[in-house]
């Protein structure tokens, strides 16, 4: 297979039609628009440049804004490209010998685009460095910038973009602005001793599912016909009720098929920390108090998220498991906002109280299990938080009841919420886009309630779950993530969702 990527800027992008092993699920990356916005990558390499006076070692720093994730076939446009070349003092003597006072340059950098075992070179041409005054002593830094070609990958997996050969056209000029003789100097540079380093890694996910965008849905390139990109896709409403069973069945079927296989023949992929990022969002909903036959509003709760604390791609089992973390925050405390609710205690006595859910222990764990051996990529997300409930400002039939400052559950309880979704087409709950999570919680007995009398039995009998039964239903709606890598994106600043009953 021959792949030629030596295309000028803005020409048809390179497509690498290869089979990829790494499949990146939607839960791994920020939302598509935030991933496409990119983040700045940089790398510094020593190069050996062949100057007329001989070989000189120069330092080259390369930086560019690139996405951390993309879909197969999607055009990737490197932006804010900078190639900074530092010429040592020893390299300047030949220019001072020409009575040069300034030096400008045009750079052409070869970059190697790789996915799987296939690579193709592309040329970042016409990167220009403006005239720079030559110092009396010390190095000179030439900073070249410009537009470069797009690239697209035709298979899923981890793609890399790495700098290779560098060509410089140096233009020295005299103090009066006249060119020297010769007016230009062509210089070729190679990484020292063949040294290689990646500029960026891009997680490429398969867009060939049944609902992959068609050609009419492809957003126009920036600046084409003055068109604006379309609004980002959002998940549809919920999924069918049997989605969990389908996820379990697909996973179990694959695992059974692996019985007797050599586990060493199918490695588990654990990417480095570059996929980790932070995000913010809000969640709001309702929690039932089953004994009181009522519900209390929750939120909107502000959440600080660390995405991708742990990631395992098991290509044998065709699963991707991602763990992220969530911290609630309200006025500098790890808690949800206070909420005031009124219930009919024992079915006839109106009781009003302010409730606070305080987060205790480690951050809440967000675990997403995605099955990749089916085109829709169904996934289950489980959010597990350790909470403590505190009550204050209690009134019974309009009369204040002094419960004291520390009326709370005697121990923390575990709140587990689950959401189900799929990537192709987006539907249900997805970590990046949000949606609805539901679950049950066991409310332990209360302690510390009452100042002049022991009110623990009252609240325990009225609110707490019998035994260890998780009988209090909770339904929360999460808004889309505002991801740190895309602070100007459509989901930033984070929005407060409308809770669903």
C-alpha cells in the first residue's frame, strides 16, 4: 500500500485506510466540539544543520494546536503552528562575514503522520520567520509561522504526528536593507542521530457506525462560503429499557468466546495521562423520601470533574472502561446546595426542614463501561458518591423544632446512580453530553438531633430506610460538560439543567 501525503496546504487531506486496534469511546473524550477545538502541543528537538561552514547543532522547538480526539475521515487542521529555530553563535560568523545585519527565513518541516503500522509524510511549507537583528554575540532565534495542510485518518486507533526533516531558506540582509551576496542560503537539517519525538497524539474513533454523519452533514471548513459550523449533535431521548441487559449480554458473550485464548496475545491498552482533563457542569433533580411519600428537590449542584483518571481498552473483550471523578462544590464546601422541603410526617403532620447532602470520603467515582463489538457502542455509566444528610431549620405544624447544629445521619450512605446511552447515534446518557441518571439510596438512622430532648428516634422512624434497604428513589439530570480544553465552547460556562420528575 502506497500513501503519498506530500500535498500543499488546503489540498485534499491524507486518509490512512488501516485497521485500528484502539477504539476510543465517547466517554473517553470531551464533547466533539471541545475536542475539535484542540490544545497546544509542543516538542523540542536537537537538529544537525548543514551550513556552508560545516555541520552545526541547532535547537528546534515546534508547537501547534491540535485536537486530542477525532473521528475517522475527519479533517484535522493544525493551527497556531510555530517552528522556532535557535542558531548558536558559531553559526552566525558566516553571516557577519557577509556584513549581514538581519536574518529572515522560510522553513519547511516534514511531519510523519502515523496510525498503527502505517506512516505517511506531509510537508508543512512556507512557514516564514520575519527579519531578526543579528546580535553582536550569542544565539539568534528565528520564529517561523504559517498555515499547514490538513490531515485525516481512515482508521480508528491512536494517531501520532511527529516532526522529521527540516529545510531552511535563510535570507541575510545588510544594515541598509540590501541583500548580501549570496542573497539566500539553503540549509537542510535532520534530527540529531535520528532522534524521534512525537508532537501530538490523537485518539481516532471509528465513525463508520450506522448513524455516522453523511456527506450533507459534514460541517464546512472555516471560511468556506462564509458558512458557520452546524450546532453540535446532542443525544436523543432515552434508550429502551433493556439496554443494560444488552450491554451485559454482549460483554458476557465476548468473554465466553475468549475461554482458552492466550491472554498475552491480546494486550490491554492503558493510555498515558495526556487524555486526562478537567471539566465543570451542573446537575439537578429530585430525591424521594419513601416513608414521607414525597420528594425533595436537589441542586442545581455544581460539579468539578476530572475526566479519564483511569482508562482500560480491552480489545479481546471489546470493551472500554473509563473512570473519572466528581467533586460537589457549594460556597467552597463539598456539598449540594441546601434544599427546603415540606412533608406530611406520619401522613398528617406538616413538617418543613432544610436538608443538606454533604460529600464525604473520596471524590465520587464515574465509571463508564462501553461495548465496542456492536455498531451502536452501548454504554453503562455508574456514579457512586458517599454522602451524609444533615437537617436544620425544622418546623412541625408551623412551630420551630430545635434540632441543634448537628442533626445528621449516623454514618455516610452510598448514593449510586446509573445512566445508559450509546454513541452511534448519540442517545441516552453520555458523560460528555449529560442526560438522566437514576438510582436508589439507603438512608441510615439519625443521631445528634435535639437540644432539650432526644429527637433521633423521631427522624429515624420518619425518614430512615428499614434495615439496609435502598428504597429512596433519586433522579438527576446532568448538563453537558464544559471542558477546560475548550473554554469558549457552546457548553461553557456550564448551564443549569431543568430537573425531571
